[in-house]
C-alpha cells in the first residue's frame, strides 16, 4: 500500500499512476528527520516530502518550513546556527517546547545538500521504474512528480525538459554541475 495523497491509499501501479494524473494535492508522508546524538526530531502529522523545498527558502529567509502538527516542529536561525525545535505549539510567537537540535549553518547546509541529492536520485529513477514495471506509457506523470517534490524549481524545470526530450539527465551532468550551470 502506498499513500500518495493524504488519506488516500492506493494499491498497485496502475492505481498509483491514475491518482498522480488526477490529483492536485500530490503528497508523500514524511519529511526530514533530524538526529543529533540521542535526540531525534521526526516530521509530524501532515508533513511530507512535497515541503522539502521550503528548507532552501528557510536558509535564505529564516522563515520556518512546515514540519507538521501535533507536535508543531519548527526551525529558526540564530546567529550562525540552525535550531530545530520538536514543538512550538500553534501560537505566535512560537514557543520553545521539547527537545531541540542545534547545528552550525554550514553543517546544516551540507546535510540539506546530501538530502537533496538523495531525493533527486530517487526522482531521477522514476522514468526507469515506470519502464521496469511495464508502464513507460505513463511518462506524462514525471513532470508532475518533479514539480511537486524537487527542492529547487530551476532543477525541476531542467529535469522536466530532459524527460520531455527523452534524455537521461544523469548521463549529461551531475546535480552539482546542473546547479552550477543554473548559477545556484
């Protein structure tokens, strides 16, 4: 069983493809889990991989990305550190509840880049997976998946063009090379 849209369970490849084609609310439960020594802060309810791009915005603006509710995890930048709070309640201003994890911004950026590479590797494998399960005819869902889950919209656009042109982007350049070519 796979949940592609919150609360909607799909069974089987054909049903998953149809849900992706028809849904405006494509999501995948999860998100980033933060671990530091014995402290673990997991994504909360309704947090999903479709919100991963918000971490890049957070690095530039300091606006906490959506980390779910019950508990209401949140992030802040303080000086040269990123602090991830396991709960902040739904009040404003945020409360500093529960355990937290602090790391230098540079260390956080490295971890985020690593997570982005893993997510991108997964996204790059979708066309091959469709072929492997005998559904290469469903390549029309790839741009929608890229748009929803790619962390960087410019990279999603470049990968979408490669898919539309039936090119394998992994043969042409790495994610880092693509970022550099886009001036990021």
